[in-house]
């Protein structure tokens, strides 16, 4: 006796369902459990780069200058320290100028 069409389709459906269930279990077994990440220490800022030699020379020649610029960078003179910004991506470098004198707002 041959099984009828309905029972063959039912058998196929059961096989597909069993196969999907088995693949889901296999996937679940392979998936690692995650644990919350440990809090990370705050990132420290990198040490500033030393100013270009031309800026140091300009600051020495112009001791009244508090801010030096060449249109690409701005360097602040604070005591013996000179801290410069990062150059802009699209800038046209010009001559060094005193952008702000000491004691001016």
C-alpha cells in the first residue's frame, strides 16, 4: 500500500521542522555567552607635540606675544610653554604673526 499524498507532505513538513529545530539548537550551542565588558579606564590625551622651531624662534624674538599664528596653527605662549593647535586640513600657511599680545583680552 502506497502512502497517500497528504501523509507524504505531512512527513516532509515534520522533517523540515525537525531539521530547523536541530539547526537552531546547534547554532545556540555554538553561540558564546557574552558577559558585560569591564569598564575601561578613561583615555588619556596624547602629549602635545613640541612647537615648530620657527614658532619658538618667533616667541623668543617677540616676548610680548601671547598667541602666534601662521593661518594654519595657533600657538599659545604660557610662561615657558608653547602649546600649538593641530593644523587644519585645508589651510594656506602664511607668515608667523603675533595674533594676541600679553595682557590683552
